[in-house]
C-alpha cells in the first residue's frame, strides 16, 4: 500500500509522528495504523471504526485528571 493511500486527520497538521492514519481496505473495510509504527495495521469494519470515533468524540475514553 503506497504512502498516498493513507490519510491523517486534519488535526494532525504539522505533526508527523504519533498520528492515527486510515486507508481503505479490502471488501469495504478500513485499515488503521499509527504513523510512528506503520508496520502494524489493524483491519476494521466501517461500522466499528465509526463507533470508535463516536466514543472518542464523546470523551468516553478520556483519562480522569489527577
């Protein structure tokens, strides 16, 4: 898979490391990887990825301050 197939969030502008990247996978799936470790790729369904994004946006995975 070429470098151009992977997309970073627009929130990652200016940062080249520690970014989550997403690319289309076979059969309508999505591939997810961290830019600092591009050799490890996770394949997920679109539905599962959308659920994760909703959970993150809702702050459900945020650490408690302290």
